[in-house]
């Protein structure tokens, strides 16, 4: 009996190590934003028991969020370089800083309406019980970053 338990422990340990190595080799669990968003869409679809139309609306919202993310990440290095140059100068160029802020605000405004519309379409397609469950899920979701992000005991 002891031999069987030892063999079982070794087998489970090797299986676990193999799974970790495989996950690391393939980018890890939800390693990229698309993977994370797909995971959230799947979880919310199951949790809210979405029908096909509701799932399509949720996927449209996901696509909109990823488009906005890509739009802002595209110019990130240029903005970081410009901020570095401004900080290296003897005095901060206020006009340049204000123009950068205005540009960011304009981009937020451009994307804001389409994001609101996508979320409204998804939200309006939900039944009252689903909306209540969504509201509770969002309230319980840990909207924080840093150590332990994604490792909470929240609803997702």
C-alpha cells in the first residue's frame, strides 16, 4: 500500500511539473490581452448563461476594448520619449504638456462613445436576473493591479 501511495505521489508531481512546463512554453495562462479577454468572455457567458445574441454583444464589447487598448499602446513609446525629453529640459514645456494632454483627451472622447454604445447594447440585451448577476460580479471583482492581481477569491 505504501508503495502505491509513493508511486501515486510521484506520478501526480510529474504530471503537475509537465503541466507547468507546457503552460510556460505556450505563453502561460491568458498570457496576452486577447487570451485574457477571451477567458473573461467565456467565464461571463457561462456565469450569466448568455444566449447567442447576448454573447455576440459581449464579443463586440471585447473587440471594442481591445481596439481601444491597441490604439493607446501604439503611441506609448513616443509619449514616453517626449515626456523624458520634457523632464530632461531645464524647464517643463507647459504648452507641449497641455497639447499632449489635449490629444489624449480627444482620443478618449473618440473611443468613449463607441465603448458606451457597445456596453449599452450588451447590457440592454440581458434579462433582469442576468443584469443583477453582472452587477454583483462587477462589484465583487478585484479592480486592482500589482502583486496578487488575478489571484483573488473573487467571482471570476
